[in-house]
C-alpha cells in the first residue's frame, strides 16, 4: 500500500470521512509554511492598512484598528495545499471578506477579485465564489492565536474551498476586476481556479 493509501486509511480510523480528503492529497497535523520571498516585518501596525480598489463605488482604506473594531467571524474548515497536504478542522477568526467588499460597494461590472500582498504576490478568483457570507475571510487568528509571521501576520485571505495558494498571506489590497487575470502562481503554471476536489493544480487540468 502506498503512503497515500495508508494515510487515507488512517483518516477513517480517526473517524474522519475520507471524502473530505481531495484526490491526490494526504492529511497532516503539521502546518507547513510555503511562500516565495521573505516574511514581512511590521514594527508598528499604525503604518499598516488594507484597501479595496478597482470596480467599487467607494474605494476604501481601513487601518488595523478600524479592521479589528468590526465584528469578527470564526470558521472551522479544512485546508488543501497544491503541494498535496491537507489539514482538517482548522479554526480561523477574522473579518468577512464580502462585508468589506459590500462596504466599498461592488460595481455591477465586477466579476473577479485580485488579492495584492506585500512584495507583489497576487492571487485571482471569481467574485461569485465569495458572495456568500463566511466562505472567505480576512483572517487574523489561527487556532485561537494571532497569525504567526510566516503564516501571514497581521492579515491573510482565507478561501478554503480553493487550493491554499489563493489564501494570500500579508494581504494589503483587494482589487475588483471586470474579467479574470492571472495572479502570481497562475502566471507560473498553476490553474486559474484551483478546485482541490477537481484536482485543478496546473494549467490544462480538467475543469
Ligand atoms: N503573500 C503570499 N501569500 C501566499 C504565498 C506567497 O508566496 N506569498 N504562498 C501561497 C501558497 S503557494 C500556499 S500553499 C499558502 C501556504 O500558507 P501557509 O504557509 O500558511 O501554510 O500560502 C499562500 N499565500
Ligand atoms: Mo502552495
């Protein structure tokens, strides 16, 4: 039996439905760290802000304090990385992404969003994917603790139904766009959408 088969079997023994593990994935209790480039350092979050730009009625900029003052939501969810690890029942706290976009007023011609992060990392996804409340967060806590620097402190996107490269760490701006555009990994061989259950890892993988 292969590593992947043994791993999937171990899931049932833990009482977790193996259907929750997408094809080609293994589960882990660790929380691997993956990114390109450096981890940004913030001496003073008074300098930090998050903005909403592009096809919105009222471009918007919030300070760290303003973001924290808004009602938070918590979600427990499974996460799936294209490098084949998945993690079950992770707990995140943050601000509902769609609430922030609605506050800015989504224009009717907007169809996609682009996340913009420190050092130029970007990730794209359809707006339709995040219209429901609490499917995507701007997360600042993981398992009850502030995000660690390497996992995105102070703020990361969390879009758990897509491969984790879409969950952009160190996010600073969200751009509303008419039509889709590739982000960092999407320009470098990864799938434009990235559904883990359809194994949309790379360009040309099934839709
Ligand atoms: N800003 C930024 N966000 C990023 C990345 C990155 O390189 N830069 N890598 C992505 C990828 S490929 C993955 S798998 C996840 C990993 O998140 P983790 O390090 O918290 O496990 O972050 C995503 N978010
Ligand atoms: Mo990744």
